[in-house]
C-alpha cells in the first residue's frame, strides 16, 4: 500500500511525501511511489500513533470488558499504546491479578496495552516486584505515601532491573483532608482544599532518591508548576527524572470546579489560574516531558452526586488527538512535532521503546488525522462536553 497526498509529520518535522507499506512495515518514503493499492490521504496528517502512560478503566474496575472498552476508545483517539495504571480494583500487586489482567489484554486487537505493577500492597508493604517484572510488567508504580525505607527498597529494585519508577507525588495526611486545590475557589465553594505542598514536598524527596541511586523516575500527573521547576532543574543537573502533565491541567484551572462541576474533580486537583498559565509556559519551554489524557472514566452513579462524594477523574482517551490538536497545536502553544515528542516519543522511551518517528524499516503503527473536520463533543463524562474539537482520526494502525 502507498499512502499518498499526506502531510507526513513526526518528531523530526513535517514533509509532503508518499509512504510505502509492505507486510506491516514502512519500506520506502519518497515521491511518486507505486503500488497496487493507493490510499489518498487528501491532505490529512500521517502521524505515528500516540502513547498514553496514565490510563484507567471504568470506575478503576479491572476486568476484560473494561479493558476492551478503553482499547476501542484509544483507537478513536489515535492512541496506539496504553500503559494501564496499577492502582485498580483489584490492584496489580500479585501474580494472580497480573495473570488475570494479562488474560484481559490478550483479546485486544489494534492497540497495545502494557501493565505497570503496584509496588505497594494495601497494607503498605512491598509487592513481589521482582516476580512481577519478570512476568511482563513494564514499570513499578508507587505513591509517595510509602515511607522512606519502603521507597528506598523500590529504588533498589528499579536499579537492579533498570526500569523507570512511575511515581505519584502525594502526601497521605494532606490529600485525605481535601477534594480540590486549597485556594480562593475552594474557599468560595466551601470545599476542603489540598495544599500544593502535598505534591511539591514529595517531588523534592524523590528527586534526591533518584540522584542517590542513579535511577529513572517519571513523576505522574504533575499539577504544580513548582514541581515542574524542580524536576527541570534536576534534569539539568543530570538526575534521571522526567515530568508527566495532563492536558486537563494545561488548559483548565480550579475555576472549572465552580458550580460544583464534578467533571473537574481530578486527582491531582486542578491548579489556580495563575499556575495554569505557568504550566503553559513550561510546556512551551520544553520543561514538560510527557502529556497524558489522564483518562479516568466513572459511571454516572459515581459522578452525578455531591462534589465531595464524587469520584475523581474524567474521560479523554476517545478524543485524545483532537483534544491535543485543538487546545495545544491549533491554539499556537506548541507545534505538531512538539506534540508528538510529548505524546509518542517520550512516553515510549519511559519503557525503553522507540516511537514518534516515521522511518523506513519501522512498523507501520500510523494514523491519519484530518484537521479539516470538526465535531462538537457529546460526552457527559468529559470536561469538554459540548465543545467543538478539530480533527478526525480516520484510520488507525495501517498495517497492510
């Protein structure tokens, strides 16, 4: 198959060339390529598929039906590779649950799903990290509610097996007290707040652990620009840390919670407006390594309740690329190539894979994205319900 009349875009830039695909591989890139089958892209983007490192299933209930559902949503959103969160119910912290999850993903077609392990059991003791890594999980996940001695043991395992720790920076004694960011909006709504220090303190702590053990840490779903600043400074000093931020935190502030909008109840909580603008500057400056949809769908019974009682999270996977494109690229914050660096190349590198480029010899894990099409989103589980998003993923995983 030849894909013609496409704007081929990857982390290296844009060019108008034809792409020849044979037996699922890219075999030639050039002009006026020939084949028995030609797909006219009609000016659409030809892109490497996206990678999302922070995805949960419906209500965090781990079962085959929910795994299949997120795989279908990923196809619609242009995401070809998911790393499923480990803090599900049941949590992926033992061999039985891991085998159950692996069986659930075995029937998925068209989207690659990898699993992380939950390094902490419910009683705050260590799971069997070594066994789970040997059985196929790609990274250990830990919350910084872990005490120092436990965090150090996890770091030692990461060093031993040369894997990246996926780390959620949070303080258990502070997050349990609130439901959104502590600030003017929380005071106005009369809701208990979570201080920014809940995250920042533990980012600092884990940076020191990464430096001491010379290990890689990916900080998950960072919300504070101060945390981004600390991580960026550590990177410049040679510490192997990286920063993941959700699209929601880049373009929304805690003002989205006004009217007790439970779709804006996220974990971590949305920052104040001033800090949201700082996150946008960090994005433009290249201080944010990875973007995620922070996909965390909830059933209406868990969202259509009082704000305090509502579940955390909102959807994003099914319209990932249109959302990224509309809010970040079309708005002029970043270029398409920069977007692909943060949504394909960098997240794949966190688990030692190569993605984000379109080159001869690579697997044709590609998507066509038509930016001339726009659609009003209809999803009551979304922060962007009734908003117009530009772009349509018209073909996923071209592997003919």
